[in-house]
């Protein structure tokens, strides 16, 4: 990669991470603060600790003082398993979003709790995706989810969502279940936005019946770096020999591959199946 391209790539990562961190902080001080909600992951734990200290012990504690120490273990996981540059950009997001959360004044966009849950969740999911798009994370459970996706081949976002319910039960017992239940809506909206926009760790299986198996495999290998398997059989309707190419690819690559397949063989029959889990050798684009 040329030096100019590297500089542009790093500048893009820096700007996206900065925007993501600023959006996270704005969301916490506007939507989340106005609704009295508890967002997902370590942000929710941090706000819960702050609320406990304020309500029961009558002193305030900075967001930064809780959120950054909570992220020390996930940061270790990131450095060891997910890539140093990926982790460094993630640390930047963690620190910047924490500082901005402490510095930005509270701002109420709306007092309608349902609107706060829906649009706050959408903004939170979009902010996380801004970081994920350029090879970083917003910290906390994002590291854990990516770790399971990288090492286990599991799309773990919904499992993280279920873990957050435990935080909300604690918040409900201490501060009332109305805000805790509203927070579930917030977290659900956030999770769905991430799954909708960021598809790197989601996978689909392609079953392609074609007369041009070699050319199609070549295109799959070149574009995605994934392998494929060729099956030969007999078409039941016409009784002639058929070739079927089998491959598992990332969901974000599916539409591009179908377009390429159509250019090679307009008569190809393509079946796309959502894949829940893959075990074995599967190429993953490096985080760094």
C-alpha cells in the first residue's frame, strides 16, 4: 500500500473514531440522561455505579473514574487476540468518549421516554458502527463480542444483549423497573442497528448451480479469500450433469458476489442461506 493511501486510511480511522466517541458522549448526556436509562455493557454498569453512589452514599463519581478501569481487561484481550492497532484506536475511543461524557453539559432533546429509547438506541448503535467500520471498537463488551466472533465464529451480539438484562434487573430492583424495562427497548434498538449496519461477523452459505464452476470459484477466491467445494450431481428435471459450488462468506460480501456470478453465468442458480456458526478454517480479514 502506498504511503499516501496509508495516511488517508489512518486519517479516516481517526476521524471516524472521533465522531463515534463524540456521538456516544452526546447520546449519554442527552437521550440516556434525560430518560434515566441504563445502556448496554460497561456504559450501563458505569451509570449504575454512579447512580448508586449518588442515591445511597450521597457523593458523585466521574464517569471516567469507573468506565476506564472497567475496560482494562477487555483492552488486554484486544492487545493479545485482536490486534494492537485495533486496540489502540479503541483505547482512544474509550478515553475520548469518557472525557467528553464528563465535560459535555446535559442536553434534553425530548422528554418522551419511548422516543428517547428508540432514537437513543439508534444513535448508540450508529456510533458503535462508526468505530467498527474503521477497525476499532467502543470498548467494553464490544471487545468480548468481537473476540468470540474471531475465535469461535459466533455472532455474539444477541448473547451480549441477554447479558445486559442482568444489569437491568439490578437497576430495576434498586431504582424501579419502569426505567429498566425502557432500557431494554434502548438496548434492543442499539443491537439491531449494529446487526443491520455491520455484517462482518455474520455469515452466509452460497450454493451455486452453474456451468462455469472454475470461473465462479476463481472470482470467490479473488474477492473474498474464501475457499469453495465443488459437488457434481444430476439435475432431476432434465437428467443432465450439474455442478454445484459450495462456499461460506461474510454477509457483507454476498450481494457483490451474486453480481459477479451473474456476469459469469447469467443462468446460474444461487441459493443463499444464513449461517449461524462456522467451525474450522475460515478466512477473517485482519483487524489491523
